[in-house]
C-alpha cells in the first residue's frame, strides 16, 4: 500500500473507532444492549405517495411526495398511549424539510400523524434519498433555500404554508428567510425549527454519527478533504464496520434508550448517504451565519424544538433562535438527542399540532 493509501486507511480506521478505545468487546456488548430494547412495530419507510420531480434552479431533480388532504376523512395521530384522535382538517400545506444525511422518511411519525388531515409535502434534499446528485459547487445551504422555493412554487403555489425543518432542513428554511423575507407573513404562515441552528456550529459535530473520530478545526477539514478523494473506499469501510456504526448512531443520534428499530432506521439512512455527499456539504456548516435572517419569522407563529442532550446542534442553538425570534415558542425535550423527531415524536407532534392550529387561526383571521 502506498504512503497516501496508508494515510487514508489510517484516517478511516480512526474515524471508525468509538470514543475511548473502540474495543471490539465493548461494541459487541453495546450492540446486544441495543438489540434487547423494545421492538417498534411501526413500518418505517412504508408511507408513500405518488412521487413527482421538481427541477431545481441548476437542473438537479428533487424527489417530492405530496399527501393530499382527503375531505371528510380523519387519520390517526399517535400519542404516548397509542390512542387515536380526530383532528379538524385545515386549509393549508405543511412542508417537511429533512436533515443532513437523512431522507424524507425520517418524518415517519409526523407524516403518519397528519396524513389525510393536512396537505403535506415531503421531499429529499439534493444528493439525498431519491433526489439527483448535486455538484460540490451547489452543495450549499443557500442552494437548499433556493431548492425549497422551487418546491413551494411547484407543489404548494396556492394557499398558505407551514414550514417545518429538522437540522439542515431548518437551515434551509432560514436560508429561504434570508433570500425571501417577504414570504414570511404572506405565503409562509408558520415555522417549526427542530434541532437546528443559524450559525456558530462546530463542523466536527456534524460528522459524529458518520465519522466518529475526535477531529477539530483545520484537522477536520484536512481529514474530510483527504477522505473525500477516496470516498468509495471510505463507503466500503463504513459498510464493513456496520456494528461500530450502529453503536455510534445510538450514541450521537439519541439521548435516551430507544427501540433498536429506531437506531437501525437512522443508521440505514446515514449509511445510504455517500461520503462524497458528506464532504461536499461539510464546508458550509462552519461558515453558516444567518441569525440576522430569523427575525423574519417573528411575523408568524414559530416553534423551536430541541432535545437537551442533542450532541449535534446543542440546546444552546435553539435557545438562541428562540431569543432572536420574537413571540416564538421553545420546547426543550429533556434528555432527548438530535433525532428528537423519532425519540420524542409524541412531544414533537403535540407542539406541531399547536403550531399548525395557530397558523390556521392566523389564516382564518385574514
């Protein structure tokens, strides 16, 4: 193996280690602990609707699914006890924007809760899920804001919309607010920002579930650039180290113990995201600085949600967003991690119920 090859292998191997020592015995033990947790019978990835492609400004096709409102019908909303309740149908569209290295299926519990009750739009961000691959040049948060606008114009051009974003999805909404603040209070009548930030993010945190090495500052950027040049080899090593990856996902995506199916579901989405995509988007997280743009959201009902044990976008980011958005509501989910939309879906859905109702009341008052 060449010197460069040994360096790549060394970096990848280091990235695959778990916190302290990455001992195989510890991985096996933790894997067994995950496997013993309660099994959730929710069919992740089973909620589908007829897909359509929305073409972004640079020609990238975005995979979009729309759950249309069915007048006269109600759909189940899952609560902590698994009961069902009827929710009044509402004359607006809710657009869900997913996070980094995930896809639209991550909104499973939210989609199930609103299906048939509210018109919902879900789409895979560029280079994620079923959407087309983006060039590195256009793998930016600003481009994601433009993509969101393209989706709105294509499938939600009529009537008011509520935008809900998780992690990078929240950043996409904030980018849209910077680019088109006039939409907020007119077309956009409500905003949900979940486990996200408008700036001040330590980029190495973004890598934790995918490259769990202790990398900081310029070392992180050099390592990512180096690994990106051998991204196919890195993807192979990630697949080969699946046992380690599952434990790391459990550590960094969740705060409390969750059913093993949740861990597998998130790990599958992370594993399906090529490292080339990770490397393309990575530089934009460190340079993100858009707290000035969130003031536009003060014109509409806005809910900020985050787990207090979020290791990716820590609770401090959500508190800062709450402080900058006048009249916003902050929900802190005690002990929950970054994937709060799964881990505490009951709490998240209840908060979104209130947000959607407030947005609908605003529309009715016009």
